[in-house]
C-alpha cells in the first residue's frame, strides 16, 4: 500500500479540513473488519490493509487531541499516531476475537508518547519513571480535581496531585509551569470552508475503560512483564534475589536482613543491589531499543506494501 494513499496533515494544512477528509472513510462492522484483517494477514492484501488503516484514522485523531497541551504541532502528533496505527494493523491477530481499535490504541499512544519524549527531551521532563508519569498524567489529574485555574496551583491541589502520582510537590509545581501555556477551548469551533463543523471537545478521548480497554491494558502490562523477565535473566542467582527483595516487593527487605542471609556486610549487599539494578536497566534499554527497531522496520515494510 502506497503511503500517499493515506490522508496526511501538513504543518501548514487545515486541521478541520483533514478531520472532514478522514470522516469520509466508513467505520467497519466487526465481521467486515475480521475478514479484512484475515485477507491482510494471510494473503498480504494491501487493499484490505488500506481499509483497516483509513477506517481508524478518526481514532488516531481523537487520541492525538488528548496530547494538544505539550506545545507540539498537532500535525506531527497525528502523523506519529498514524505510524503507530500502521504498526498495529501489521501485527493485529483477528482470531483473538477483539476489535482492532482495542489493540491499536496502545500502539498509537506509544508512538505519540515516544515522539513527545524525543521532542521535549529528558532534560526538560526528568529522568525517573515517576516524573514521566507526572508529565503524561498531570493534565488528566488536574481535570479530575477541577483545577482549571491559570498560573500556579494552590497548595491543597499540589499536595493531592503529588500523593496520587508519587512525586514531590516541587515536581508538580515545576511540571505544571513547564506545561502551562495557551490551550484551545474545548468549545472552540472547528470550521470547514467558513462553516462550523463541530467543536474541539468532539475529538476528545473517552477515558471510561470498558472490557476491551481493560484487556488492552492487561496486554500492555504483560508485554512489560515479559521484557522485565527477559532482562532479569542477565543477572546471576544472588543478584536476582537481592534485587527482587530490595526493589520489586511491596515490603522490601533491609540491607541487614540480606547481609545476615548471605553472610556478607550491608555495604556489600548494597553494592550488589546497585550493580544488579544497573545491569537490569541496560538489559531493558537494549530490549526496548531492539523492539523499537523492529517496529520501525515493520512499519516501513507495511507502508511500502
């Protein structure tokens, strides 16, 4: 399937015109989607793949609208989401019985988030998992708390957000200031040829989780666990046990407990823990790098089909 057969939004292009264009592609009934996916998977039918992709461009746009607050061109965000969609279509297995949209949303979000992380850089958003979680969830939590005021948040709101996301209050204040900026009103009209065609809020993602969304979350969690399991195999038995006891349990063991178990000093236990964690981090980074490379190659193959 040629890439130029899929609508694209250039940085200088009209968003409302693009949204109108992708609405022309019909949504698929479940049985039709199943048959198209089978034709693509078993016979490499590029026309079937094209229909699967174009019928889900609206899903990409909806998800992309949820990332409008990061100061990046919406055209680029949508483009990255479309890349994730093509990756999802490439790997979709219709025999599992669920809709493509369930599977695709995780690829779409992952592709968009990776683009945002690359664009902002870790220097701006921090390096820890908690800070990344804060980066991508601050606006959502503010919405849940109805913290819509401009400028700095009040102390009670800062404390609540910090508790919910497991970060410091200083992190919340700093991130809120970085993400502060003009944002489109949810009721701002979208126009096409001078006529109002809807509002921005029409494109927001429904955050209510249904059975299929929960299944998608479980699948994503399973993939992360698989990566962690594979990375753990790079550790020897003692490193694995100490790291598990110190970092992967709700009630971690103390250095004193492990020093007595192994008959070594607490400092030696700490050194083994640090070394094991560094080895685990490297193995995880290598695995994720390989996974992204595989995704890029698959996307290139799919787009050129």
